[in-house]
């Protein structure tokens, strides 16, 4: 254990999620309360079937005319998500309070609008000689495009960056935002994540033997891979809490590590995951027994669940309620961190521990006490894990203020 000091909290003053559970926070909360998962079976163009967590209807409206070069499914979903739960209004108020140049933006993604470029290859006509007259790689498939689009829609002009560290991307945006806020480089920060289902993800994971043909079932004895999902989520972080009320939440700790054990497999004993969790707890000034619920990374692959289980068992023993919510939304890739952060916020607000959906028989080799049915339980402190390829790990601690 290092001697990292307890950090000063930063405050979550607005948040929203659009995913396979629905558009906006209320849709997600209703799904969690009623046990309605968002995965559905989909045939694949190259043959076979899988289960995906797709967003319905969120990509129907085009982007604003002034931002037409950015038009693609990913940015349409971003625009729809930004319009929910008063989020854009909260950001505008922050910009009025601090100045637009004092509001930062950090977006986590793996693919941004890559699906737009993929569609050009699918429709490629060799007789034409290229991918068409309007490929727009710079404004769609480029990783920076999602961040640029968010900044322009929200009218903010502070520090901005795209974080792309595989499946920990939109968890690590919280750490980047915290450092900028504490260094005085901004007074507020928008943190976000976006990824859409695309064939690069689908066939890439299938080629690695990591794509399940059934709804993913983390921690299950028969788990055999992930179900890919898509999501866009946002949170507004501020150094100063100007208003307090029910549901107010702070980010009190974060931990990051890179164990670099293998390009795609985690350290089998969960060394990197454990290091990230312990750093997050240290920064939050908490002992493990003060965490009420752990939102597991829980991807549903044999090696990932086993490694995370080793880390959780070492840090928490068998005394903390845990579950993976990827059985609800699918693995939303670069958006997984923000997806599970907002689910954690909703869980704190509603006093519930989401079920570890789809798991039927828990692997007896795993020790973590996962919850098979949604529980009503007051939650004060939640830890959320996000782990990515290359051993890139991030753990976050969220705490209710009232």
C-alpha cells in the first residue's frame, strides 16, 4: 500500500445515461426496478447470431445543421443523450457561472463514429474508385470527433481530451477531470463515454473467442463471453457544490493501474485490478468494509471474471454486495465506465442493488458474493470497476452526500 493521501471530493451535479435500457435516467431506473434487461438476439451478416444491447430510436434525429459534417450514428446518440435529464441546461449554467473556457470536456471511447466508415466499405463500389465523395473521417471516425462534437453542442471551450484506453476509457475520464479540477485548470468538467455496436467490435471479439452466442452471464459457471452493447452517458463534475439536496453525490476516490500482463488477458491473480481498487479506497480515505456495493467490471468471460474475483476476494473478502450490470446493458466498450457510473448513481438514489442478470448457477470456483435478485438496500458508498485490454484498470468510489 502506498501513502497516497485522502483526496478532496469533487461533486457530481448532473448526469444522464442512454443505453439499451432506454433513453434517459428514468428509463434505466425503471428497467433496473422491474428486471427488464436490454439485450436482444441479432443475426450477424457473416453468419451466426449473438445478443446485443442496442439503443432504439436515439439515432433517428440528425445532428444540428451547423454541425452536419459530424452526422453519424454515434453523434446522433450523443445528441439525444445530451438532451436528457436537464444535462445540457446544467452545463450551460456552469458555463454562465464560470465562463465557457473554464468548463472542460473529457470523452472516453474506443471507436467514436467508426461504424460510419465501416458502412462505406460495406457499400463500396469498385467501379467508383473510392469510398464515396463524403467520407468525413475527420468528423466521424477520428477519436477526437466525439469530444469536439460535445464541446460544440454544449458551447464549452475549456481543456478537452479524448481518452481511449479500451474498456476503462470512460472511467478514466473521471481521473483526468479530477486532476484538471484540482490543478485549477477548470472549475467544472463534462465527463462522458460513447460507443456503438459495430462490426469491428463484433467480429473482432468473435475471432478472439470472447463473443457469447447467448446473453452474457457474468460469474455463471457456464459463462462463455461478452454481449456487446452501446451507450452514451454524461456527468458534470464541479469543484464546489453550490446546491445540496437529496441524491447529491461526490467522487471521493479513484485508482488507476496498468499491469501489462497480456494484450487481451488480465493478470490471473487480479494484481492490476487489486492495485486500482486499493488506490481508490486510499484516496477516498475508506476501509473496504465501508463500501456498501461493488459494481463489478464483470464482462462474462472466464478469465476476466476469475481475475476480478481474485482481486475482490483479496480486498473485500465475502462481506460486500456485488454484481455486474453488463447482463442488463451489454458490454458498452469505451462507454462501460460512464454507463456503470450512472447506474451506480441511480442505485444510490433509489436504494437498490441491481441483480447480476442472466446468471443461473454461480461458478463455485469464484468467491465474490454476487446478488442474483435486485435488492432494496440503502447505499452510501459504491465502488465501480472498469478494466480494459492491456491490463488498463480503473476503480471509482462514489458517495452519497445526504
